[in-house]
C-alpha cells in the first residue's frame, strides 16, 4: 500500500470511529432526557443564567475545530505525512472518544432528574459525590473536552486545536463557577469538603 493510501486509511479509520462515538455521546444525553420524562420532571428551584456565556464560549470552541479553513491534511507540520503519526493520532483520538462517551453516559445516569443544560437547582437536589463524581466534580464537561480533543486531533490543525481548547476551558470555567456557586449556596460546608477532595475539571491541574 502506498504511503499516502496508508495515511488516508489511518485518517478515515479514526474519523469514522470518532463519528460513531459522537452518536453514542449524544445518545447518552437523549436517554437521560427520556428517563427524566418517564420518572417525572423535577421542579426547578433556582437558576443562574450566567452559565449561558460559558455555553457560548464552548460553542465557539467546537466551531473552531470544525470550521473548514482550519481543517488539515496532517496534524503535525512535517514535509510528509507519516503513517506512524497518523495511526498514533487515530488510536489516541478513538481512545479519548470512547472514554468520553463512557464518562458522559455514567454522569448523566448518575445525575438523573438533576441533569440540565443550564445552571440550576431542583427541589430535593442532592450533592452527587459517587460514580464519576468521585474522581472529578464536572465529568460531563470533561467528556465534552475529550470529544472536542478527539475530533480536533483528526481534522484540525494543531494551533487551531490549541486555541479552541483554551476557549473551551474558559467557557467551562464560567459554567463551573456559576453552577458551583449554586451548589455552595445549597450545601455549604458539605460542598466545600467535596471541592477540597475532588478536582473540578482536570485531575492534577484544576
């Protein structure tokens, strides 16, 4: 098989595998919504619309990764695309995507009625500290970052992926700060102990 054909095969294998993961990723949220409808919708007690700004930042980051002019033929700036590099990126991207799907599905299932797009509290809201929440306080946001990273490794130039990652982290910070302000107001010292023990987004970093 020619060098270019091997590279194309690696890129195609990684890309379509991650596309399948995207379907599974969205399905996990869809199933969570259906479960909430089936068991009755929780009544909202408090909401903070500041989180919408974070959502906007995250949307911009995803747009940057998928925007046509920033798409790439090869990830690293080398004269010839290397099959080893492309297969390595493909395997890494798929591994990150699979882990992200598992993380999102586990988090949505554990949250149940409490899951929502915006920052809110519901009546009878509980502070979830087990399952994926025992390792990171915002596993869904980490899974979103993972899916963007997996996609970017396959279709985006490295500098665009770097900038998009910074934008997404900024949006995530806004959402985390907003949501955790609500949790602090509701759970006080209990949340502070949880926050001191478990990282917010990236273990070992934040």
